């Protein structure tokens, strides 16, 4: 089985949890995250330095080689 490269859009409440869980699975690898807030991206970069971060999700989709995307939208 090949490894699935994951991108995460939204790094607020649930996004970092998706990054953590997918990073722990041997079948997947988080390669990129996108969020409008640079502070959230910095927190991801500090905990997961191997993940590329983007403020524009469209740029992430153009640049990063992702096989699947998680959209972590606000729960409200």
C-alpha cells in the first residue's frame, strides 16, 4: 500500500488534531496545511516542521503534492 499525502485546510480548533492523527498513521503523511492566520501556521510549523504551510489554500493545492484534503471548518 502506498502512503497517502494529506493536506489540511483550517488550523484552528480541529485542524491541528487532524495533522497530529494523520501524522501518526503509517499509511498517511501530512505534507501541507493552509490557514489565513500566520500564528496558527507557526504553531503547526513548530510541532510539525516537515509540513509545508500556506496562507492560501489554492496555492497549497497548486504547490504541494497532496492526494487528499481535510477541510477543518468551524463547528458552528
